[in-house]
């Protein structure tokens, strides 16, 4: 009796297996990220050795040494952890207040032409004014307390979020809303279940952009009108030519801002999993 013939895989199945094997061989993106960071650190170390001036460019090891010293000590009588907490609280408070106001204004302008005619010229007129230009006025009006710092972050965040929200809502295809209307959905249901989900990617993109702008404004105001915070730390360290401490402050700001951005990205992936997919 002849042995049974082996079943040959279909061409489609073979192609699928080939694609899976190729996917398995792909290098994880984290590898390239770590490779990029390692390349920057090596170039930084080489350049610092070439310049050989800790004031102009301290080495990465000197920055790490300064960070360890600040973590277990203080600079000008202020702990690094206090600076980190104070700046983080300030930026989050101003950011979330500005985010709430910007969302409400953006939705109102997108849904009501009268509100858009009233508010949009004000936002468009104030948007080109750099947030740093508000610092002297805020200091004159409110002093150097916490309120002007938070208010500056609100002024920075509101135009970005409101314009992004309005553009995202107005960019939703009208046939989607009309289709929901034809199926008996109310205006509230269309807004909650059709318009907002479709506009959410654009709104979250504006929210992410606002975080970077908020940090820039906070550091600037802390350099001028603050007695604590990462911006204050950077300014004081530069006055004493402690360049390694300046880099510590910059790295802390980058780490906190990156963490907030990662949280927003995770939220975006959870709320709009279809973004970027065909």
C-alpha cells in the first residue's frame, strides 16, 4: 500500500506564514530608540572631552554626578524634589484649567456661529502674542505668587486647545451626522456618539501640543518671577555657572513632559484605537 501523499500548504497559507516570520524578525522600535539615545550620549561625551570645559559643556557623567548630588542634597537651600513637585503641580493645574476652557470654547464656536463670531477674533488676535509677553503684565497686576504663573499657563493653553477643538469638530464629515439624524438620533446623541468620537483625534493632538507650550511658558515665568521650581533652578544655576545643574533641570523637564505626553498617547490609543489605521 502506497504511503499517503503529504498535503502541500496552499499558496495563501504559505504567504501568510512568510509574512508572520518576517514580522517576527523585525527589530523592535525600542531598539532604535535606545540606539539613538546611546549615539547622542556618546557624541556628547566625545564633544565634552574635545572642548574640555565643564562650564561650556559638562560631560554626561558630570551631569549624572550633579543629579545625584541634588537628589540627596539641595541647591541654594531648595531640594531638587521640591522643584520637581512645584513645577509639575503648576503646569498640571494651569494645563487642565486651560484644557477645560479651551474645549468648551472650541465646541461652542463649532456649534454656534454667533459665539464663533464673538470669540474667534479675540482668540485669533491673542494667539500670535507670545506667552512670554504676558509675564511683565501678570507680575505688575498680580505679583510673583502662584496665581500669575497658573494664569500664564491657562493663557497659553486655551488658544491652542480651542482652535484645535473647533477645527476637529468642523472637520467631521457632515454626511456622518446626517446619516445619524436620518436614523432618528437627537442632536445630543449625534454630538456624543458621532461628532465627538470623530473629532477626538484632532482634539487630543491639540492637547498634546499644548503641553509643550505650557512647559515653555512655565520655565520662562519661573526664571523671572519665582523662588522655586525647575525654571528657577536653571536660572540660578546659570548665574553661578553651574552648567551641569542646568542640564539636570533640563533633563527633569524633558522627563516629566515626556511622561505626560506618553499618558496622553496611551489615552489616545485607548479612546481612538482606529487612528492611523485604514
